[in-house]
C-alpha cells in the first residue's frame, strides 16, 4: 500500500472516480466530515475464482442411511429430553 489520503465529504463526492482510481493504485482514502474520519475506501479483495464449484464435494461426504431416524430413549435422555 502506498499510504493514505484524507478528503472531506464534498471532495469525495466531486472526485469519486479519481479516488477509486487512487484506491486501485494502492492508496487508502479516508473520508472525513468536519475533519473527523467517518469512512475508508480500500481495495476490495476478490474471491478466488474456482475455489468452490457445485458438486465439488461429491463422493467426499458420507451420510448414514439412518441419519434422520428417531433417536433412542437413551439418546433423548443424553440430549435432555
């Protein structure tokens, strides 16, 4: 990161496109109201592409055929029922 810059709200509204370009260039932009910081513009970290695909866990997860069978009396007692 190159550093940070502070701008007031009016300047942020007027120069938003340029400020976003600055953020893309490595700057952190602090937006202040009456000299008090209220927000920060920072780069958005992109999710890793292809990190999860539907069906990618197929055959890697196993579930017992009776996973939804009623609990026994002993199991119910263990759970406080």
